C-alpha cells in the first residue's frame, strides 16, 4: 500500500519537474511579449523563482535517490500552447497583456493544485524534509497568482478603455468620483 503511494508521489514529482522546466523556457517569452513594465518585471521575477523551484525538486529527487527526468507534463504542455496562441494574436497592447495574464494565471493555478497534492503526499509518506520545500514553492505560486491579479486590475481597465495604463487609471478614478457625487 505504502509502496504504491510512493510510486505515485515520485511520478507526480517527475510530472511537476517537467512542468517547471517547461516554464523556465516559457516565462521569458511571456516577459518579452508583455507591454506593461510591471507585468514584464513580474514575469522576470517569476523566472528566477521558477529556477529555484526546479532546484528544490532536484533536492527532493536527490534525497529519494531518483532521477527527475523521464516524464512530460502534458497539462503544462497544453497550457504553454494556449499561451503561445494568445501571444500570436494581433491584439492591441493592453488587450494582449490581459490575455497573457489569463494564460499565466492558468499556469499558476495548475501548479498550486500540483504542489498542494504533493505536499499532502509528502506528509502522508512521512517525507518530513520534503514538506517545507514543497510548501515554499506552493506559497510562491500563490503569491505569483495574487500579483498577477493585482496587475490585471490595471491592465484590464486599460484593455477595456483602449487607452494607456495611466490614463485608464485616471479615467477609472474619475468615474468613481462621479459615482460618489
Ligand atoms: Fe513553478
Ligand atoms: Zn502534468
Ligand atoms: Fe509558477
């Protein structure tokens, strides 16, 4: 019984390793495609975090005396393809940013689900050293998702207005003042 959950745990770790290494390659492309400085910086920061997340998984594999390779995460492959699709569209800048954020948040949610599952497996299997490593990444993914939500508030307003980020923000606050009056 214990043995088969351990196998599942290792397979899912390999899947996640594949997912993370796919993102190391994809996030710089998303950064490049972003028009908003804030969005580009968020992606650049998350590339650095993602490399650390890969190292954390490698640490776990070392402790398990297993190889991280041999599996391709099809879920992430699909999300990456969808992201590439929206980046190719001929959207206006802030609309494209809104689309990229949508694609990136799908990725973060996918990772949050995976790390949550694996942390629970690590707890059940008594892999006490893995739990904080998985949890640290889980928290980073949640923070990345929240940051994207914050950036989306501005970007989506601009996308809707068809204006630059700053003027859209001024417009939004003007509308709020008008409503309050
Ligand atoms: Fe990640
Ligand atoms: Zn997967
Ligand atoms: Fe992530």
